[in-house]
C-alpha cells in the first residue's frame, strides 16, 4: 500500500468530484502524479482560507493567514529540496517535483498567488487580474502538464492558458461570494467604466452593470480556452481526453452564468452529471482529432496579445 498516493486519492475524492472523474481518464502513472500534485495544492488553499477540502470557511485574521503562509512556504521549500517530510501531502509534492522535473519556482508561484489574497491585493487593470489567475491556477496547469510529460515552452504556455481560463470562470461564477469575503478580482478600470467600485459592485441594484463586467471577463476566458485547446496535440490520447473533458465542463460553467444573466449568482452555477458524461464523450472525440490528425498539421500560433507567463 502506498499511503502517499492513497491519501492524495482520498483528498480528491472528497474535495473535487469533477477532478476525480477527469483523473480516471489518465494512465495510472499520470493519475498518481496528478493526485499528489492536487493534494498539495488543495492543502495549501485550505490552510489559507481556513477550509476543509474546499468546504466551509473559518474567518482567519490576516496575521494568522500570514503565519500559515510562511509555514507552507517553509515546508514546500524543504520538500522541493528533497528533505523527507512527516506529512503525506508534502511527501507527495517531493515525489512529483523530482519525478517530473518541475522547476522549484512553480510551486512557490502558487504560494505567491495565495500571498496576493493574504495581502488583500487590488487589481486595477486586466493584466493584474491575469497575473493573479496565472499564479493560483495557470501555474497549476503548467505543473500538471509536466506530470503529463510536456516540457516544451509553447505547450506549457497553452497549459497556463487553460488554468487562467479556469480561474477567470471561477471569478465570474463566484463574484458575490468573493465580495462577501472582502475580495474583488474584477479589474477596477472595468468597474469604473460600468459606474461601479469594489465597494459597491455586489449591491443588488447594480446587478445589470455587474453582469456586463462579468460578460467581458467570460469573453476573455474564451480566448484562453481557445488557445488551450491547441495544446491538446502535445499530450497522449488519455491525457488529452482528460484535459479536453475538463475544459469543456468548465467552459460550460461560464455559459451557464451567461444564460442566467443577472440571476446567475442566486445559486451556484454547476454542470450536472448527465452533461459531464456528454462532455466526456465529446472529449474523447476531441482528443482523437488532436492527437491523430491535428498533430500532423501546422500548429495555430498562439495569440501574441494573450498575457504570457515567464516560463
């Protein structure tokens, strides 16, 4: 029995049914690496937000959040350095980083994203929001891509694009929940154009204006989803299948928000089980096209106007 892998699998089973379902499509080796990486990401996120596997939230004082972040950074640095840990979450990170050659800066970039939350960072321009999205999600895409065997910069950028698209979708779906927690990731310049401020955007009377800003963010997410699709050709069939499925499911969450309009935040936008199965079938077809046909064709260049990480 491998207690590190088993602990990671249980954390995913309890913390993310969608990721757990998509991970089943990976080969066993890739699946185990993805589980261990996810477990560490989930643990760090929970520590900062006072949650348990993404559920519930304990209001933590900024000083306590900073203390937790410093502790996470210390343990993460030790795991990256190869020091054996007494926690299966950090032992899993140690294995993943060394087995798949993940650069040390990438796990630390995720923690820098959490630091932006701890410091209550504000976002004046879209580029600042995109930097946040890269740090808390795009870099996870980069690390996951390395677990899937991807090492070339162009394909890693596509993986970052997918993570950024996921996070932009999250922001659009959770904008009122974030506001209740004192957070606003929408660019202040966009809010100002709509006659809103970070202090007023969540008020009921501003729903129409807020939805206009969120639609702009979903349009931006679509650009990154389109770019990410081009990266499927760099993956094995099973990995491309898993990623294509996750991409389609998450993209539909954004479409649910669009369809619901100003009532989008009355209940959490989700994709039901039947639709997820439909996306899984569609993902298989998309993976086949990418790995069997598109791989032989000239690659569509990545849009140079997209925000680009320093990889």
